[in-house]
C-alpha cells in the first residue's frame, strides 16, 4: 500500500537556526520559509536527492506542534509521510484493520496541495504517520 517516503518532518523552536544548520553545516538545499496559517506552522523544505525534510516551526495560537515542543524542548522528529496511490482506499483498509485515523477521518489538503491523512502514533510504533496521495 505505501510507496515512497515523501518527507520526514522535524519540529523546531527556531526555524532560522534550524535552517542555517541544514544549509551551512549539512550543506543542504533549503527553501525560503513558507507560512501556512491554515496548518499552524511555518515550513522550510529541504530537498535531498531521494526525499525531503520539512522543518516545522509553530505559527499562531494552538499550533498542532505546540504541545510536541513542550514535551520535546530541543525539537525532534514529528512525523513521516508515505505516499499512497489512493488515499481513500488506504484509509478504509487501515480502518478495517483497526488503525485510528486522526480528526474526522476525511483527507485534508496538506502542505503540498495534495490530500493527506494522519494515523494515530499509538497504532504505529509511536510514530505519527502522514499518508499523502500523489
Ligand atoms: Co508532513
């Protein structure tokens, strides 16, 4: 069902210094910061040859990564995103197998303009999983 690793998302407190770390210390190609108010984050995309890294900084009140950063003061890996061909078929199969889909279970348009869903970390080895239809 799952295909390529689309991205790994890392929650950070300070997007400027995290971006500098990837650009200057690790020598990666980084994007300009992109505020995404609908998602409560500002994102920097890091292009790697085989996948992407997304640095997420909280934006506004009630950011979905606010609590995560309260628990993880240094930041940390927030979720991984796998590509699927058919997000509704994937959702239905996972739900039939007992996995929990977050929110109302309907795909939302994600940071890349494509439909996404999130799966409960307790059902997947403590890892928040995003599925993106490509
Ligand atoms: Co993501």
